[in-house]
C-alpha cells in the first residue's frame, strides 16, 4: 500500500496535464459534434484514452525505477531512516535528491578519511629505517620509500613503473623476489651490495593478495645489517687471533717440557736453556691474559660508568710514563724529549691515561732504530688537548693504518713477537682514550716514522 501511494505521488503530477488535455479535447468534440462525424469523435476519444494509459504506464515505470534507485542507494550507504526526520514533502523525487546528497556527503567524508589514512601510511613508511619496496606480479616497482632508495643507491633514478632488472643490478635480490612471487610464502635471505664499501642487507619478501586471494605483487623489506656483519667478522677474527696467540706459547712450553721429560733434563745446560725458554713463553702467555683482562675491565668500566675522571696535570703523568719505559729506551739508546706546559690540566683518569701513553711509548721504542729519538708533546688549542708521541722508525704502510688499533693486529708479526708484544697495546690505548671521550689517530710514512695523537675534550 505504501509503495502504491509513493508511485501515485510521482505519476499523478505527470498524469494531470494529460487528463486535462483529454477533457479539453472531449469538450471541444462535444461542442462541435454538429460539425464532426461520429467516427472522428470516436477516434479522438480512443487516442485520448491511449495517451492517458501510456502516460500512466510510463509514469508508473518511472516511479518504480526511482523507488528502486532510492532503495538501492540507501542499502549501499546503509542510511538509517529511523534516526532522521521525515520529509514533509510528498515528492519522492525530492526525497531521492536528499538521499543522493547524503550519499555525496558520506563519500566526501570517506574520501577525506582515506586521504588522511594514506597520508599517515606514507608518513610511517617514509620514516622507517628499513627499506620498503612493493612490486607487482610482473616485478615492476609500484612503491619505494626513501630508506630503500638510499640503501640501493637510487637517489637520482626514476624507478616507479620499471622492473627490478632495469633498476637494481643485484641477481640475489632478483632471485629472492621471484621466489616470493612463485612460492607465495614469506622468504628471507641476505644479499651483498658491492661498491666502494660493501653493504650487507637482510631481505624479507611477502606475497601481496587482493580480496579474491589472487596474487597482485610482493612486499620486500630491506634491513641494513652491515654493522652487525662487521661486528660478527671482528668477533670471528678475535676468537681466531686469541686462539692463535694463546696456542703459540702453550705449544712452545709443551714442546720443551716434553723434551725435558724425554731425558734432556740430565744435561744441565740443555735443561737450563729449555726451562728459560719455557719461562719466557709462560710470561708471554701471562702478558696476553693480563692485557685481555685490562681490555675487559676498561669496557666494563665504561658500560657501568665506573671510570671516574678528575682534573689533573699532564706533565707529571707523561714523565711517569717515560720512567715506566726506561728499560726499553735505555736498551736501544733512544733519546726522549718531553714538551708539556707545567700548568696544562685535563679531565682524566690518571692511571688509565698513563697506561695509554706507556703503550704508545713502548710501541715507538720497539719499532724505532737504536740511537734515534722519540718526541712527546702535549698542547692545548681552542678545541681539545692533544698528546703526541712521535718516533723516527720504519713507519707503517698505508694499507695497515685502518686496522692498526684492532686487537691482535700486527704489521710485522715476526718482529712484534720477537720484541715481546702481545698485539693488544694499541687496542688498549684506543679503549682508554674512548673512555675519556677522546679520539686517537696515527700518521705514518714509510722510512720516516709514525706520529700517534691522543685528542682529549676540554670538558
């Protein structure tokens, strides 16, 4: 019943002019019935009736279509009429216009909400430190964030819409993306990007599907693990070096003891010589362990904040360091000069900093020629306090300088062991300086000598 009323509200205004036209024609016909023939009147009446019926059918169909459109729009937008005031107009076309306006308003609100969500999504993705890129099923790039652009070195390239093979020259990444698209599961792997400095990336690939579960592409996440890779390499090198350094004296001690047990102890001269060598190797083993413990204590002290700094004069500290190395200096007849203002004060841990300077002087004495000189100086400028230890020895080749402060790294392994070094002196000096918030560097030329510089902050 309500549906029929709604239909009449629509087609009655359209039908009314036709009815009036019909009545007008009928009146004219009656008035002119003396003139017109009966057959003509019948034809006019029939045509008028047909017009009325046709108009009725057209308006009924139009009304039905409008009602269906309105109902469909309300279903799509889920408009709840119960919470809205009823329209006072009986015009269903006006009611449909109101519904369409509601739809437009809701679409605008949803568009604004989607735009805000997209902006939030773009902000989150662009601020990620991980690289994120999205490819379609044909491996064409459809999205990439700034982190991925930086990691892959694509700053000046227009990559959107191009395939991975065109933009990124890395076969391992290509295989991983292809595997992700083919298997449909999460795929992980590591790749290496070659360049002036190799970069190591951990890659995770996940397939993207639409609502119909059809494959539409893949999401690739790149995580830079270069630093972790380097740390792992340092750890492996350290374990290998420690094993080698400890094994050398232990093997020597074991060999001489076995020789003594085989009967060499019956010869007093051989027994004494073998025992002296074993004792020397035992001392070397003890020195390595002591240096390792020193490094461990320094690192733990920095982590726990146990290294206390105080204002102290540097000249007395440098003089004490020279005295500690007096034996090596005298044995090689090396002249040591010290230049440091008596009032130069720095915020330091005196015992630790003295150990760092001792290690530098000891290193200079080992690799200096007999009768040469070592120059020690401390100065202050506007930025820092610098302590330099300069020798005139054999120098260090440029390829060794970047790794010089690594644990157990030796430029001349045979000479270092012959001089009694553990390979940890410069590493200990570096960690002590870092504990003071400073830096240590070296400048060296082959055949001219080396200069080690400790820079300490003024505060």
